[in-house]
């Protein structure tokens, strides 16, 4: 089975408009790697370098911020919701 990765509007151009994409259960790292291999350009938008998310990208598992869990090593199981949330800045 899989987890449901919720794609924010600014990244939907990379997923051909899909707002939810399935990814394998296991860890956040594995799910995001699958997403990046499936959609060209996704890796550049999510990661600063391998293993390091861009600072303006937040990832939530079932509404919990992975920074307060195990970061990219956070386990995910079948049916979990993974949300990619770009940070918003302004002034």
C-alpha cells in the first residue's frame, strides 16, 4: 500500500495537476525520494542538497511537523497523510 502525499498548488505543475500522489510507506525520506524520481524538477524544489530539505519546505505527517518527530527518518505507514507545505514569507 502507500501513503498519500498532498501536493501544494505551487508544485502541481510538476505533478500534472495532481493534488495527491501515492508514495511508498516506510519513511518520509523514501516517500520523498520516490516523488522526486517520479516527477522531474521536484528534487530541486524540495531539497537543498541530498538529505537536506530546503528551508522553506515543511513536511507534515498526519498534521505533525517532521522536525518535531524524526525528520526525514520519520516512519510512515499505509494510509498516512504526508503534506508538503511551502513556507510563506512577506512583510
